[in-house]
C-alpha cells in the first residue's frame, strides 16, 4: 500500500500565522505538524509516501524530511498549486499509486490512541487491490459541523451527510481514508462540485453506492485533532504536551517509530543524531 499526505492549501483560517510558512510546518508543541500524519502512515506499515504541497513550499519540506532515508522509508513530493479539492490528490499521485492500494491522510489531522496501530492495520488489510474502501468514524457530541457517517452492525456505511442539520448518527469522518486500486479511475470520473473542487465525499459516495465502503470506529481511547484553526492548533499542542510530560513518551516521534518498527538500526539513529542538540534529540538519544 502507498501513502499520500495532502499538505497544500492556503490555510487562510490561520492567517497571518500561515502567510509566510506552510501550515503543516507549524509546530504542534515540540515538532512540526507534518510529523503527526507521517507517524500515522508509519504505524500503518506504509513505507512509500508522497507528500503533496504547494510548489513554493517543496524546498522547506525537503529540508525537513529529505527522501526519508533517515527513517528507513521513501518520501517523494508533488505539487498542488490550486485548491482543487482532496480528490485531486489521486490524479496528482496516479503514477505514484500505480497498481497498488492507497491511504490518504490530511496533513493537519492528528491521531493518538492505544489501539491506533491495530485500527490502522485493519484499514490496510481491508483494502487490497479491488476490495473497496475504508473510512473512519469518530464519535463527537455535535456532529453538525462535520461530514457524518451512518453504518450498520457489519460496519458497512449506510449513509454519508455533509454538515447535516439533523445528523443520522454522532459519528464524524476524520481525514484518513483507505482505498483500493480503483481510486484513480473513480477520481477521473468525478465532476467538480459547485466549489470547483473534486470532493472526497463524492468519491466515498461511489463506494457507498456499491456497498463496499467499510467503516472502522475509533474508540474512546483515541484522540483526534484537526489543526485548521488557532483554537484546534492550541488544543492539539496542549494535549501533546500533557501526555508527553505525564508519560515521558513522545507522540508523533517519527524517528522513534522508525527504530521500534525495525526500519532503522540504533547505529543508523546514532549517526543521524550526531551534532544534533535539543530536548527532542536528547529524548531520541535515550534509546541508544
């Protein structure tokens, strides 16, 4: 399975903070925002990842992450210079996806939970080649501000609604999706919405109508943040700080995940950390 992180857009809701820097490079407590979706991909066992961003930000992402070799993964880059919708990611990444299934995560979505790795592996295993799609369901008090999914006892989606006045369930859909290899052809058939965007909801509705849209529920032990506003960005930072200070373990630490997943050795981590000094790097040195 391939992975795509969508990290473009203008982030106008965060202006003026995001006027001179890509939103996904802003800090969420002690690390750049992009580390969190990247860590989600790595926990799912996805080692080939495409980061899609605006052209003027490519060098900044490359400076931060390079080609991913220090993490034992392969990171490549592509551009989306206009906000043409989430669905366009599959057209941009057509050659990258090739003949495989794909996971798409929005670059401002942060997930953390004790059973997150298990839930991610379910998504990977559900979507081999032509086996449908998997979305996630996260229970919220007021789902009217979100895309909402209703699903049956077999975890098959029954309905999808976008910001409904009278939601059919309390489960919203976060920005994490798994698709089989049909996804590129499906995206090519989609027509732009009234906003002139290729909507991810239209793609999900295609799988829904075929009755092959699976739903994985994220349980009570999972936290989810969409860092699209100053309040949500602050909430995510506060959450990460509290957990890390209490437990002494980091969230979204991609180098630690690479070590624990066997993607790199202690010697490789030691070489990477040479001449690096900060609280973040001191934490990584403790594993040596």
